[in-house]
């Protein structure tokens, strides 16, 4: 086998391994958790609250722009953005300790849903998302 | 080397050590941990991998017929893996009308065997202690520990060092924002043929608000957690039970300053004649994020 083919094979293998690693936690999510509705979805104030919680607890590993750091994955990836709110909430509750993701079950449930709302608001855009601040009401 | 050069050399070393110690505290990558507001009880919380938590634990008390004391313990907690946290403690104390001394060190490890969240989450704890009898940090109460142990002078207490192995079974549950943690403690002095000593600690806590606000704030309910702790001794293998043991109960409150320190306070009230009347506990903790990670969070 020629070197270019070997390199392509290695890269493809690594990509498949990474893809498998990224989606492996999703396969563990029970159906009942997967379909859970986010009571704080798409509400500006809760997304703003989620961004503050994200900055305090999540940015350390995933970066303030949520694009990942080193081995810590991007939260703007298609894998994360296509996951349901229930999937991400389940991951925050249970963690993925073998891969370094801690459980955030010490945070109250509403706070975790607010983080989910913020993460899902990021989309797959590569541009940094500004911190959401709720609009001041005109006097 | 002249006296002036010696002084300059010592001052230089001290400055370097101070800088080394303070640098992590001054870096803009601090955050508050999600640790519950307990002083003695452990929950299933594990330090996030790569994070280093500095905690300064203070304890003040006045045993009956004894001098008041202040114990200071520096705790360095590091998340090695998601399932493994390791800690080092350095302890010292000052006793009124006596002296200020270093009392010893501890090295502990906590392991969480089960991945995921369960109704009850177990954690195994193993600690090696090398502390003198003058230690007054009261990080746990075991066996027949009592207020009379605190009446030794520092000279008497520091002359005897206890090297012991301490194990804990930590059980923790969460429901509706509440944390309920139970610890069962077993401790053995490795030098002596003393029996195993037992103890317990129970903690319950809850944040004051479940959801965060949209606007940044410090003194708002979601940054506070409150609860209560109960802990004490359970005798030894020679006499298991509550006879001749000491017990404490107290409320606890914590302020988690966003991207800043956690501050926790608790008055612990002695529940019987073997206990100190009131112990005042005060913690300040900083978490330095991803300390050995090549790229830090902005």
C-alpha cells in the first residue's frame, strides 16, 4: 500500500474513532431522557443565565467560545448541536468520567437546563457568540 | 557571605515562594467550585479533572477548662481524573497563652467507582495522616475523641505523632436540588496496637435558588447554598457505640462568588459534655482551572 493511501487510511480511522467517541455517550441516553422537553428553551433571560453559568463552570475546558480546547470537544460541533436538549441534559447530569467530563448533578436542574439552552443557542457557527444579556425594557 | 547578602538571599527566596504561591490565585482563571457547603462531610463531588482547588480552613473554639485556639489548614485538591481526586492538607494551630505550631499533614484520595448518576452514589476514600496530638483541625471525629484531647499543651501534644490510615465510605444522593450525604469513617493508628476507631458525618444542603438570573450578580439567592451537618464518634472495635463519644450539629451557609472564591461559615454546637461548646468554622476556597493544561480559558 502506498504512503498516501496509508495516511488517508490512518486519518479516516482517527476521524471515525473521534466520531465514535463523540457519539458514544449519546448512545447511552435512555429514550425517556432523550425526549425530555427543556422548560427554559429559547427564552432570552434563561439563555443569558445559561451563558453566565457556562462561563463559570464550562468555559474552563470547552473554551469561552465553546469551540473546545485540546482534547476537550467543541460544543458547536454538529454532533452536539444535533443532539436533543434531553441528550445534553442527561450528559450534564451523568457526565462521561472515563473521558474527563464530570457530572454537574450538584447544579440544580433548572440551572442545567439553562446551560443546555445556551449551548443550543450557539449553533454550529464558528464565530464567537456574544454573551446574551436580556434587553432593557424602554421606560 | 555577609549578613546583608544572607538577608537579601532569604528575602529573595521568600519573595519567589510567595510569588509561586500567589500567582495561581492572581490569574484570571478562577471560578467557584460546585462543592456543597460542608466542613466535615464529603459528598460525591469530585474535583473537575485538571483543576486545582485551594482551600483555607479555619476553626476556632474554646474547650471547657482550656485555652481558646485557632486552627488553620491549607487544603490542595486536584482532579486527576473524572473518577479520582487527590488532596494534600497542611495543618497548624495557635493556642492562646501557648504557642503557634505546625501540626502535620495528610494525603487523601477519593475514588468514584460507578460512572453516571444513581439514586445513591458511592465514593471510596483513603487517607494517610501524619499529625501530632497537638492537631486541632477536627477534620473528622472518630472513636472516643473528646474536648479533653484539646487540653494538652502544644509542647505535650507535638511530642507524639500519630501515623494513621483513615478510610471512608461516602454515600451521596440528590433530589429536587437537595444534597444528602452520609459518611462512615474507620481509622487505624499504624504505630500503636490501638483498635480501629469509627465515626460518622451527615450533611444536607440546597442552593437558595434553583435557576440562575439573566443579569450578573453576586449577592443573589442562586449564589448561596445552605444546609446542616451532624458528625461525631462511634467508638472503637473494643466498644462500638455512642458511649464516651462527642457529637456536633450546626447550620452551614456558603456564598459562591461567580468566577471568584467560595466562602463558607458554620457554627457547630457540641451535643454532649464530651464536646466543645461551639466550634466556629470558616472556609475560603479558590479553584484554579486547568492548571497544567497548555491552553487556559480566556
